[in-house]
């Protein structure tokens, strides 16, 4: 089972990521400071590191430089509130393998984690999701039905991805809020119902089955 190191000082975010990874069959360890993150990366056997930049004791860029100087070649995904082009470029130049800005959608983070964990040969297997005649290309960010491309907004794409990753499984509104709208959501919001209606209009109402009192399910159409 793959082990992920989360270097993040805000417990709410690190707990949210760890729970999501665990639900996806991945184990994780959490470090709340740059020093602890570096020590764990040096001594532990991790296949991927998720690194925040705004750590309490040192900047994440400094941690990343020390890791690479110490010949720690573990892939690193930077996850930070700093979303400028300059910060992105700096992160990649200092040895990061990917860069995501907060707030983030967990399913997008999970997709990036999975792609980094796969070998080049097997990565393509996980970059395209299919259900009946519905196809989603995660790398090209395209959705098509019977080879006809359907235009989706970023949020619609993320919601559709959540369903395609769990075909036939009932997903509660709370699960969908957490996965698509991130860790900071209003549990009383009806935004899930609104966006499921959008998907029904674009992808076909028969695909998204309402399970009364629970949530929604991606149903078979054949």
C-alpha cells in the first residue's frame, strides 16, 4: 500500500487530506513543521510528499531544497495558498513535481497523486474514466458521449469525475461537497443538487439517479 507524507501545519487540512487518502486506499503520515517533514522524508519510506509552503518554522521552498540536496528524490506535490505564476515556477525549479493552489478539490489532488504513483506505462490506464458511452479524459480535461465532446465547467467536471470514479455507488451530498467543493464547505448548501441538475441537462438525466434521503448514484444506461 502506498504511503504519502503530508507536510501541512493546519490540522483541519491535513486531517481532511489524510481521511480522503485513506478512503482511496492510501496510507499517510503527517508532519506539522518543515523540520519534522524533512526528518520523516529522510528516514521514512514514502512514495509521495504533499508539501505546504507556509510552514511555521521555515518556508516550504527551503524544505524542498534541503530534500533535493539530501538526495531525497521522492515526488513532491506542493499544495499552498500561494497561487502566483512566480511561486509556481519557483516550486518547479526547486524540484517540485506538481503544484496546486488552495482552495483545492480533493478529487483533483487525488488524481494528481495517483498519476504520480503510477509508472509511465500504467499512468494512461488511470487517466481516462469510462462508464457506458460516457468518457472522461483527466489529462486533457475533456468529456465525451459516444465520441461527441461535451463542454463542462471546472466544477461540473470535478463533480462528474467524482461520479465516474465511483460508478453505481451512492454518494451522499456531504461526500460530494467535501470532494468537489473542498474542505471548507457549508453542509447545509443545496449546491450539489444544483450542479447535479446541470450534469443531467448536459450528460443525460437518466445517468444520475436520486437516492432519496441519501444522495446520488451514477447509474447504468445500457
